[in-house]
C-alpha cells in the first residue's frame, strides 16, 4: 500500500466517522419518545431535515464517497475494504470528544483487536 492510498483511506474514513457524528448530533435533540403513526414519523423527518448537523453530515458523506472512489480506483478492494474498519476507532474517539459518550474497558479492548486486524492487512 502506498502512502498516497493510505492518506486517501484516512481522509475517507475521517469523513465517514464525521458523518455519523454529525448525524448523531443532529438527532440528539429530537424527541423520539412518541414516535408512532405516520404523522409522528413525518414530524420526525421534518425535524431531521431542519437540522444543520444532518445537512453537514450529508455534505461530508458525499465528499467521503468521492475520496473512497479514488481509493477503489487505485487499490485492491480486498486490501482497501478491511482498512475501512479504522472508522470504528475514529468513531470511538469522536463520540467521546464531541458527543460526551463514555468509553469503557470492553470498547477499548475491542478497538485494540480492530487495530490489530488493520495492521495485519496493511502489512501485506
């Protein structure tokens, strides 16, 4: 794997993790307790579409997809796709830093296994 492809993968994965963080931030303030029936689902959809964080997430996901397509054009899928798992590591830290979520021992251990797998694939 070349440094160029690695950098592109990292950019794509940061975009992907950012997308999920923006989406989560966007829906955090929406009341989900009374969602039943089509009227409430439509109200939920209106609130989602009114959130600037949702729109920012959509913009970032499109940007990340463009970068990911550059990765796929230059790398083998069997190598690039496992590297997509780095997103789990980025999300662990972004959810802690930006959403105030807690990180427990089990998540750290699981993330360490993911990092080990990424290293094995990258060392090919």
